[in-house]
C-alpha cells in the first residue's frame, strides 16, 4: 500500500530518504544509483517517477505558500523563501507573491518580497556575463548575442542585474529586436518567465511595443496569449490596447490565438456588443476601476487612448 505524502511535504527530506535508500541498496548491489533509490521512494508514495513526485511536492508547496501570502502570513512566506522557494513563482492566475501582496494590501509582505527580489548573490563574473547578454539583446546585436549565449548557455534565462528581474527575452521583445528574439528562442529561452516590476512576460511588453512579427514568434513558441495576473490587471490583450495606443492588428491576432477580451480591451477596441455582454455577465464591471498603476481611473478614460 502506498504511503500518503504529509500535509506539508519537504523535498529535502525526500532527497535524504532517497540517499538512505541508495546506501541500503548498495549494501546488496554496489552499482545501485541514486536515481534507482529515488524511483523506489517515488513509487512508495504512489508516483511512477521521481520527477512526478517532485512536481506534486512543488505544487503543494506552491499552493501552501500562496495561501499564506493571501492571508498576509509573512512568517510562513519568509520560511518558504529561506528554504529555497523562488520569489518569481506564480499562482494559477499568473500572479507572483509580490503581486498578491500588492493587490491585497499586505504591505509588510510586499516589502519582504521586494527585498528577496532585489537580492543578487551571484559572482561578479556571472553578473557581467548576464549584463552583456541583456545589453546585446536590448540593443539588437544578434550576432554578439549568439556568441555570448554560446559562451554562457546557462545564463539564457537569467534575470538581469537591476531590480526589474527581466530576462534577455524580455529585453529583446520589449525593445522590438526581432532578430535577437529569434536567437533567444532558437536557444530555447523560456517564454513563461515574468518580470518583477510588472509581473509581465516578454509577450506583455511585445504586445504593447513590438512588431506583430515579434508577438507571433512568442505565441508560436508557447507564450500565454491571455497573460492574466500582470500588475496592470490588463492581460496581454490589455497591454496591446490600453497602455498608450490601440494596436488593432496585434489585438486581432491575439484573439485568434486564444487571447481573452476583458472590459478594458473591449472598450479600447470599441466593441460595444462585447462590452454589453461582459456587463450583462457581471454587473459589478459597471463600477470597476483600472489598477493603481493607472490611478484607479474609470472605464471612460480608456476611450481616450
């Protein structure tokens, strides 16, 4: 009979259990490997592989930490961060811990997350390599970027050395550097990573400022065309329509690619029937306001964009 994972599973404890199991196996078979022991531990808990056991533990941990964040439990969140929980992790709605804290007004937790996001204990040579990669990406120097990535492949998805927490893909996409975006995607850049400042992906910024071709490249590489949970509370389609200009071509493409029309983007696009449908489905939208980044403005001001 399989064992049940504890309510608060600890991956480090499971790793130690696997090492102990490996040592026991080696007393009978000197060639026994850690991976063999990990598989046995995973199966003892009802999982066919260590990878699936780890994924289940990570998901439970993520749920617990976000529940603590929603409740404003700073001490529990701090313990998770000290144990290695990544400050850039997002919940099912795409929100980071920092975003949850800001949205719910947990100021102490917001300060804690800002502190963890700004920590950078990487060696100086690593920081210099990351800075060079990101500068090349932002400035559109594709050949140089390729050489740097070949020399430092482990820094492909590294966050920058400033407070934004952006990756090279963010920098390339947000600056409309199509050739650099292509290089990064060819090397396997992660399109799901969100930055710290706006909790936004490379696609959010591209929808606002880059060419349609860059937007298409990111979506085709697997970027989330909905992108809920950003700090502006607009989603990717809102970034294309509500942050200074209405990009009808990008909006049309995003809708075909699975993007979601929200009240703000429907107003910006002048889609009266969709506005009516959204309000009929949720009358509270009549009183909703934009995020604090837009000074809590009402729907009407969006018409002027």
